[in-house]
């Protein structure tokens, strides 16, 4: 077959919307760090052998900013992630690191769906994408501004790549465990109204826009 023969579209990897991640935060005493790193390396090697694995990162604590070790693992879709989380290989590595089993775990993605769907919701559950985007903006904007100001004050000499990395990890963590539960409760009447209608959609759209305008005014005063 010639090199320019048409054989159909080339296979492509997962898109950004397909990729899901699991974020695991470990509180590790200083005396156990060497053992933790050795165990975490074995976990990373096991993850790399799992179908659908996209990548892994281990983020060190930053004193005064991030006190825990944070492991981020990405998979090409929810089924691949769930298969890994339920796999015998993962259980084996967890059993080998019994003293590091005290951790917090959170799934992230795709498209922020886990922040909006209920615990028993199916994969297509949740509000329309435009409501999701506006709700995320309500939580994301003040979170990013406040964390940026805090990092600048606590770590003024940080290189850009490091401050962005730490800032993103903190943003995802704060949004997932603190901010978005508050936002989704506050906007619940609009995100999943009992009786949908134009009045509800208008009111629910105006409230986030007014909040964003107010937050922008406050941060303008604080930063100028």
C-alpha cells in the first residue's frame, strides 16, 4: 500500500473533555517521607500499566501554603478511572502501604460534572453546560484571585512555573471541597429547579452576574 493511501481517519487520543483525574492528598510525617516516596513510586508504576492511563504527578508540600503531598492521576475517561480504582493491582499496592492509607481522594472531571451531579446521578445528569460554566466562574474567579494574592504574600520569590502549579492544585482542591458545594447549594433553585421556567432562568442568570460584578469591584479596590 502506498504511503498516501486513504485508510480512514487517523486514531486520536482522548480530548480534554474525555480526561478525568483523581486527586489524592496524603498527610505524611517528615520521618516517613522516604518510605512514602518509595511506596508512591510503586503506585505510579502500577498506574502506568493500567489501561487508559494518561499521566501522573506528585506534588510536594509547600510550607505555609500546602501541607500535604498531593498525587494527581489522569485517565482517558471515567470507565478507565473506575476500573483502575477497583483493580486488584491498586488494592495490592494500597495494602503494601498500609500506614499511608489515611488520605483524602476526589475525582475531577470531565467538564466539572462531578461538582454538579448528585451521588446517584447517571453520566448525563446535571444542569446545562452554560449553567455549569457560569456557576464554575462564580466559584473560580474569587478563589483564583484570593489564592494569587495569598501566594504572592507568602511566597514572593516563587518562580512562575511553581506558583502556577501550586496555585492550580490549591484552586482545584478549594473549589472541590469548599467553594463549589456552597455555590451549587446557593444556586440550586436555578441549576436543578423543581419547576423550570423563564423567570427562574432569568433570576438564576442575574444572580451570578451580579455577584461577579460585585467581586470584580471589590478586587479592583483592593488591588489598585
